[in-house]
């Protein structure tokens, strides 16, 4: 009976169960870099056209009257000065904007899986051996009783 118990323990502990655990973790880091460059091109042109027209009217005889445009003048020196200013101021302004976008994404994946690996179960073999042992013991008991 002692041997039967030892055999039962040996065959009952033969199967094993193995568990593998896997998990998946995803970490993503996204960086967006924007570079902006602004270029200004300014041209300033100044063109100065100043016309000065100046003249003086003096009589030949200062005692006599001078008639200019229907107006009579006596003992006078007339000075005319006309100034014409044609100054051109021209400004050309060109602005260009260059924008550069860069996006970098870093993804880190950590996996952890769970798998169960169950090896062979010898329980059926143990039952068969137990039945054979029981049959052998019955055979031996019957032969001792009838002798």
C-alpha cells in the first residue's frame, strides 16, 4: 500500500503549467518645430527736381512809368521768383515670409503578453495503472482466500 501511494504522487505531479505574461505599452512623443524667417527688402528712391525761375525788371529810366500787365509802376525795381518743386519719393517694400514646419514623432512600444503553456496531463494513465493495480490486488486476495 505504501508503494501504491508513492506511485500515485509521482504520476500526479508530472504535468506542469507555464504562464508567460506580455503587456504592450505605447508611448508616443510628438514634437512640432516651426521655423519662421521674415526677409524685408526696402528700396527708397528720392528724385529731386527743383526748378527756380527768377528774374528782375529794372527800368532804363527811373523817372518814367513802367507798365506791366496793365499796371503802371513808377520808380520801382520788380523781382519775380518762381520755384517749382518736383520731388519724387518712391519706396518699394518687399516682405517675404518663409515658414518651415517639422514634426517628429517618437513611438516607444513595450510589449508584455500572457501565454499559458500547459503540458501533458497523465491523469488518465494514473487511473489505468490504479485499475490494473486494483485488479492485481483482487486477484491476489481471491487466490489467498481459496487456497
